């Protein structure tokens, strides 16, 4: 997979994601744009000597400031950096040992030891307290990442029931795309299929693909090169509109 | 690389045997919910806990000075090989990018309809689904000579559009690609 990326995908991606200087400049300016702050008094920050080390003002309307991409070159081709596999185990609320099954499963899939994730807030409705071990996550990069991707694309994804592809609108506006799997998907992995009885609890998990792409569009392009299917929305109306930038 | 037989589970055969034996022991004769189920899971969890946290760490091999020297030279040689490979790739990509850029600038000077259409591109630009990722070994079923591309289906994604750029042949990759900057939208 890695060789395939280097030999075929990277050159194609370079050509496909090439932007001519004008549109590139527009995109960089869009990302660099400083939105209006909530309080107008903040606009006089430069003249005010008391405001030197204050934190930057919050933008109006909950607008995010996304990272500014570098000037494009042969080094800025979108590349898969790492894959994060995360598993939240609800049963761990009443008994911690259920976590072990998740940890074992993730270790079998990814060949790396996962770390435990603790809750940040408490939710009384689910009897969750703060700093309670509630899930596990593992981050893989390099050759293990490509083998995991291989397994996904060749074995797991084709056999999943009632799954048509990642929705084309998925992504964090910065080129990272995530997808979730139901518990049934875990049994499709060859490492787990062999020892199915050993896992007391089959959990669903989610997979986050971290790429060096700066737009969802490029991230999707990269992942489709690895043969991960995407489904477009049937209605191309307002909600189905695809954001290129 | 994609040889399925090379996938090994993270558990060694001895540990798998241990687990299998305990699972057989702890299966109840009659399906009683509640306490019996809790009993099954207890034993398996104890074993998993033991495997994860209580197996002794594998010892590092003790090497003599000569062995260490050999190991280090091999390590350095491998890293050098990787470094050279990386440099080659980077130089190739840099050359291609330069050609791409120059071609685009020349096209801009001409100020033609082609340049304008090259700027826009396609809204959904993805690699085709039918693309085959090359594997190290051929498939078990052999080559499908009777393959027919699927008929146009409204529910299928638009990425199976034949006008999309096909993946370039690795053998022909040494040529610069000046004409590929014309991304003419269909």
C-alpha cells in the first residue's frame, strides 16, 4: 500500500490537487481572514497598552479559524499521516473489566497497545463520573497503518452489511476524515475472526484518518485512491452541496 | 503485502490454546442469564488481563561487541537505503511539479478557453472505484477475462466516471507531464 502510494498515487494527487496561483491565493486569504470579534472594543487593541498580552479575541458567530496551508509545492501533496482507532465502551461504567475486551480487540487489529481514555465530564443520566476510564484509543502510523488500511479495504469494508460508503460530506474541514463501525464489523477482521470466542464483548469503534490535506476535498481524493468508497448525497440541493474549499 | 496468509493474530498459539481451553471449561450446560454469564466473562477477563499486563516482557538479545557492530552497520545500511529511496522520490516529484507549474504558467499567458476550464476542475474528483491496487502475488481466482463494467446506476457514486484520470503507469512515470495541467471538465 505504501509503495502504491509512492509510485502511483502521489504523482496523480499532485496533478489533481494543483491549484493555479490565483485560486491558491484566494484560498490562503480565506483561511487567513480574521473574523470580527464579539466585542467592538477589542478592535482598539493595538493602541491600548494594557492589552498587549491578552488572549486573542473570540470571533463572532462561532466561526472557526482553520489552519493556513503553506504555499503549494511537491512537498505539500496530501499524505496519510496516521490512523486513530477509538473505542468507547459503555459497559465500563458499571464494571471496569469490560475495557479489557476493547483493549485486546484494538491490539489485535492494529498490532499496537492502546491507551485508556478517561471521561472529561460526568453525565448523571448515564451514571458517568469525571475521570472514569470509559474507552481506549490507539494511534498507528507507518507500515502498521498501511496493513490496517489494507485489511479494512480488502476484507472488512466489502463484507459490512448495509454500508454504502462514507458520506461525501464527512470530514473536519481540514482534510481529516472519520468513520464509525458497528460491533458486527469487529468480527470481520481476520485477527478476531480466528479467536472469536476469546472476546467477551464485541464493541463498535471509530477510525479517524489523519491526512496532511488542508481541505476535505483533497482528503477524500487521497482516501478514494486507497479504494475507500464514498457515497454522494442523492439530492444535490442546499444540504447536499459539496464544499470544495 | 496484501497476502492474507501473512496476517498473524497478536496472540501466540500457546496463549490462544490456553484461552480456548478455558472457554470450553467455562461454558454453562444450561443457558441461565445473570450470574452464569457473569461467571463466564470473569474467567475470560482474568485471562485477557494476564495476557495484556502480566506476561513477562521479551528480553533484549544480549550481543557481543562484534554482534553489536554488525547490527549497527546493518541498521545504518538500511537507513541509508531508505534515505536514498526517499531522496530519489523527492527529486522526481520536484521535477514533475516544476514542469506542471511551467506548463500552467505558459497556458495562462495564452489566455485561452483551455486555461479557464483547467482552473475549475470537477466538483467530485476522486479515484475510480474500479482501480486495482497492485499486489505482490496474483489473486487466487486468476484474471477475470469476462469482466464487464457495471451499468450506470443512479445510486452509485459519480467517482466511477470513465473520464476521471486513470492512475499513471509506474513504468512510464519517468516522463515529465506537461499536458496534464489541462484539467478539462467533462
